[in-house]
């Protein structure tokens, strides 16, 4: 081995002459690890900035291309410039890496070739070490001779993992693939069986233990599943999607699921034609779902037809979407018989999309403050149509309709089919002004006139848009501030600076004002100086003050900062101005947020 020869020659004087050959080999390995630790550390320093900015731009497919499509340019952090890497140099670098892995490190040629051609990010990193592009091959050969690489990095990349995924999987204090012979042996067994190398990374990530099996054990497990009646191409998809099948003995839940599928007329290979290798499945949940359908009244023939027509019932989250839908419908008062009929006539739509739409409809009705019994009635009677449309947000609908929540509720209750007009992609026209709307506008004008606004002036028109609620409601909220101890002139000044504070209910205003005055100890005058504080949530104010008090105890901030200084800035600016004042500040800030 060239590398060991070089190390042994250069470090000969460091080894005691009394060491046996085996002990010398171990000592050389230790020296090798020690010698390269600094180089590896510098690798990581230069590498980290590229993880999010450069590597994230590669798709799974692109990461296995070669040439300029992956390597057109490289941003060098060391030299602060963009290096243009030619297709020709990439191919040369791959050849150098192939020769190093195969000839120097003794890795099987097929494996070494795959690794060298399918680790673009790693190749790009070693290309950054080249200063003379014309002597690129020689410089890379020289570099690899004296800076042995961590072979697990290009290996993990070549089997489909990106750096953020494989970093936690890198073995400690090991650099060479030959250090874990079982891993390479089982990796080759999976390749020989027909599993694409690029999909083995997911298997390693989710079921690492199968790569530590003794020789022959992995093959015997695959054979055991074939004996259940599964064809090879089906089994390849199964273990690629859910490699935990190969852990321990035969998966009992999976065996039971296969048996149930056969009973309803679906052969074992059916599941191989419907599942996705990108997902991971829970066979136990699927088995429970089949039994639930049987309890609802489906016989074996009808259940087989249903699952064959809608395989997503089983495969979408391993039945999670269906469980979620059934729970929602039961809470809305839908009977088991009605659910049975709904599933029997289920539309050609993914069950996950149906559940999402129905949940959005439920959320929509809750947000417009519809009575819960009316919500249940609507969902119960119109579940099929609501599951087919994705509603816009209530705020968007009310803006387009020029309507409030009460009027919108009334419209929907009188004609539930109006909801279908509020679906995404459909235009919503404003409603004609009702008598209630006209009355509300008149009341608001009277209120604004009492505040000093001139009838039909521009300021009056702007104020009508800013102030929400009826005129009597706005007057009550204005009077609340006066009852709290403020004189009318101060309240008027507050509204000029922050008119939107009057759009909140009296209960909310009372809670916020009480917290600021009684809990935090600020005087009432501070609210006059900074009325915007009423706009922020109590949680935000409390969180900022917890952090402020923590810093004050440690002498990092002034003892009496203005309320606006703490609350008005964004979270990012607050962290910069205050949290970062103490080394333990970020940790304390996160703990306060969690609490």
C-alpha cells in the first residue's frame, strides 16, 4: 500500500524497535489518524460554508451527474473568488480518486468507480486544494499521498446521502472503509441483489444494523421474504422504502398485512406496484386500518375493490390520513354508516388532499366564529363537497366580500353551497351594502365626528377604513381608556399614533393594560408615550421582559429601559441588541421561549 509505505518511511524513527509487526501496524494507524486530524479539521472549516449555499442546490438526480452541470464553478472560501472547473478537470479528478481508492486503498474496482463518479461535492472539495490547474492531476495525486481522506465521506455521498445527513453517521476515529469489512460486504450483497446504490444511503440511515450482519445473514433474510411469495422486484422496493424489514426476524406486522391483503383479493406483489421507495411505512398501522374497515361493514370483496381503487388509503402515511378523517367525522357527529357510505363512494382524489380540504373548511368556519353546532351540521351534511375544495383564508374572503364575520356566517348557514364559491382560484365579488352596514358606517361617522374629524374629509375616509367595528363598540373602547385613568385628550393622541389599538375587544385591552401596569410595573403614562404596546400580544411582552430581567440581574442592561425599546424591535434585532450581551443569553432566550 503506497500510503502505508509513505507513512512508515516518514515516521520510522517514531516507532520503538521492539514493536512486533502487528503492534507496528496498529501504531502506524494511530500515527496516521493523528497526522491527518489537522488536515481533516481544515477540510471541515473550508467545507461548512458550502453545505447550505452550494450543495442544497443539487437535486438527488443532479448529484450523480458529472461534468460542468455539477462542477461549472466553485466558490473558494480560502481565496475569496469563484473558481471555474472545467468538465475535463472534473473527469481527471474522478480518475485520480478512482486510482487512489482502488490501487492505493484496495477497494474493489466497481465500488471505487461508483464512489469516484458519484460524490460531486467531495470531488469539488479536493479540487479546491489545487492551485496550479495545469498540473492538476499531479497535485491531486501528491495531495492524496500525504493527506489520506476520510473514505466514509465520498462513500456515503455516493449512496445517496448529503453531508448534513451523513455527518452524524461518520464512524468515530475511523477513516478507511476497510476498517468495517462487514459494512462493505453487506453493501455489496444489497448491490448484487439489485438495489440501486443511490438508494442504499436511506437504508443505512434508517437501519444501520443490517450493515453489521455477518456474512450470508442478509441474503438469508431476503430469501425468507421471497418464500412468502414476493417477487424480487417487489422485495427490492419494499426494503428500499422500509429497510427495518431486514432487522431481526420476519416482520410479524408485515406478514399479517400480506395475509389480509390476500384474503381481500390483493396478492402480495400488489403492494410492490403501489408503494413509493421515498417513503417509510408502518405495516402495523395498515393492518389495523384494514380491520377497522371490516368493523365498519366492508366485506372482503368490497374492501378489496376499495383498496385497489384507492391504494392511498393504506399508503398515505400508512393509513394516518384515513384515521385522521374518521376521527374528524366522528367528532362532527357523522355516524359509522354515513362514513361507510362516504368511503364506498369516495371520489378520485388523494385521501390526504381530501382530509386537508375538510380540515381547512372546519378551520375556516371556526375562524369566522360560527356557532359550533352550526359547524358540526355543515361538516356532517356537506362533508363530500367540502373535501373536494380548498377554501381561501377567511380574511381574504371577508376583504373581497366587504363583509364581517357575522354576515359571512349568516350567508353560509342560509346557503352552504356559497362555500364552493370561496375556493382557491375563484374570484369573489363584493356583496352589496346591507342595512346593517349602512347603520354601522353612520355610527362610526358619529364617533369620529366626536373625536374632531370633519364630515366627508379625506381624514374621515381614512379613519373609516382603519377603525373596525360599530360606532357604539368604538365608543365603548374609547371610554374604557378614560375609565382606566387617562384623560380624553391623551386617548385621542394615542389614537392618532396607533389607531388600530381601538380595533381590539375591551376584554383584550383590559388584559394587556393590566399586565403592563400591574405585572410589569410601568406607569400609565408609558402607554400614552408608546400606545403601540397595546398592539403586541401579552406573550411577546412577557417573553421580552423575562429576558430583560435576566440580563438586568447580571448587570448587562440599564435598570429602567423604556417599554418601546424592548417591545418594538423585531426578534432578530432583539437578539442582537439584548440576548447577545451575555454568553449564556441565547441559551436563556431559548429556554424562556420553550417555557
